[in-house]
C-alpha cells in the first residue's frame, strides 16, 4: 500500500492518511484481514509524527474500517463494508464539504464536479472488479 502525505495540504495529515486507507479498502487494494503497518513504522516511512498515525488509526477504528488485535497489530475489519449508516452519512458529508470547498476555491462549476465524481466512482468500481478478477483462486 502506497501512502503519500502532502504537508502543505489544507487537509490535516491524519485525515490524509485515513482517507487514503479508506480509499484503499474501497478499491480493493486493501482487503479484509490485511495488516496495516505499525504506528511507529508508518510514521517513520512517511516522516510524520506517530501521533498523526495514531489519530488516523483511531478514526478508522471508530468508523469500523479497521480493528486492533492486541499484540498482533491493526487489520482491515470484516465490518468495513457494513459501517453504521449514520457514520457513513457523516463521513460522506465531510468528504462532500471538503470537495465542495476545493471546487469553490478553483471556481469549478457543480456540473464539472459531478462529472469528475462520476469518473472517479467508475474508476474505483473498475479497480475493485479487476482486483476481484485477479484474486488468486484458493482451489488448485
């Protein structure tokens, strides 16, 4: 899993991490049971504060996307797709608000934002379908 941080982004570092991990789960790059790097390890890889990683992981735990196994690490949760509908709505609202603010800053009209959103949605669906198709078979 490749993560990248943009220090000068308007989005806090912990949110950049949690959004990228959520995207990796949504696209199938991360699957149920996959282990995430330890907080300190990820902080060192990205040259960021371990507290930012901790905050991102805590947010992902609250949303049901990951779970902790004491002594083993943090893993993508089996309930990642079945998160509480109210929590899903809050997360979508926050993402929509951020997207709308970015569009407003660059002067992008709503139809352009909708077109781009549809394009990205299609890319995620295609990537997930490809990953399902490429998944190794468990039977010989």
